[in-house]
C-alpha cells in the first residue's frame, strides 16, 4: 500500500514549515518565510479536502493530520519565542494545554468517543459550542494563522511601512485565550474518564 496524496500533503506541510522557520534568522529571507508559512496554512485545509475528494479519509490520515498540526504549531511558537518575538510563556501554555487535552481525548477515544462530530466527548451544550462548533474551531484556526503570518510580516523589511507590531501581538494573546477557553471544557468533561482509571 503506497502513501496517499492527502498524507503526502500533510507530511510536506511539516517539512515546508521547518524550512520556513529555519530561515527566519536571516532578515533577507523573511519574506520567503512569510510566503512559505501562508502555504503551510493553505495546505492544512488542502490535505483534508484532497482526502475527502479522493476518498482517502481514514483513521491513520486523521491521526497524522493532528500530529502534524501539533508539530507545526508548536514549532512556530517555540521559534518565535527563541527569537524574542513573543513571550516564552506562550509556547508553554500551548504545550501544556495540548498535552493535557490530547491525553484526555485519548482516554475518551478508548471509551468510543471522539473529539468532534456525532460521538463527541463533550456533553454540555456550552462546552460543545466552545470546543466542537465550526465557529469556534474556524475562529481559533484563523486567529493562529493570522498571528503566524503577521508576526513574520512585522519583522520583514518589505512590510515595515505597515506598522504591524501591535496587531500580531494582539492576535497572539487572542489565540492563547482561545487555546485556554477551548481546553478547559475538555479538562472538565474529561474527569469522568479519568475517574474510571482510579
């Protein structure tokens, strides 16, 4: 069984992201990093579209997509912090929240529940809206995407006349708030799965 096109797009996204982040230290290459970051974000939606269009959607592809999303997201936050473009505590929040939520979702999955969709582990309507609704997921994704692109743009000579410094930082804080707001309901509802382990 060969690798599927959708999975290839998913894996390529990680390689392109790592390359984009590797060239950020060079001011002359930051515009290229900006373009590559926009491509990585576009590919995040493209892999799912291709999987559905070519009937390649499967549990492995879904898991690979989640893993690659986490790798790309954390890589950007960590590199931005290492360049002193954002505070060091931002990646810490995303890392801790991501590990806690993924662990709880793993327990829920063993009980037959999913993170999203019909069999979602979220039972309370407000928690469902905060975690699983298309509005919440889309807004969170767009906020992070804009934050990544505009953080790089604010350090590009090409965009220096746009005075972008405050906008990306606001987006970083909004994305961090979203991260916490969407994580807390998972932790609250996840206690019922954790109780079964004790």
